[in-house]
C-alpha cells in the first residue's frame, strides 16, 4: 500500500477513535446523577462493545453502532 494511503488510514482511525471517545463521554454525561448507572459501568460497557467491533473491516459506522449497542445494554 502506498504511504499516502497509510497516512489517510491512520487519520481515519484516529478520527474514529475520537468519535468513539465522544460517544463514551456523551453517555457518561447524559447519565450523570443516575445512581443505578455508574460512570464506571457506562465506560466498561462502551469499552466492551468497542472490543467486539475491533476486527470490523468497515469502520466508518463504528461510533453509531457502538452508541446504539451501549444504549440498548444500558436500557436507554
């Protein structure tokens, strides 16, 4: 693969990582103050779901897929 392609892939991967971090932060912020759902639980769920998608070939939709799965698991 050409060096430019590798650079683009790394940039895209970084952007997706940032978006996934934003999903985690958004859910933590949204659920702040709810005693039944701790911040630690939210973070653990999001990270576990991220790991399930670690080998996904198409990564552009990971943030929305992770957020939807986390919301389902959290009962939202």
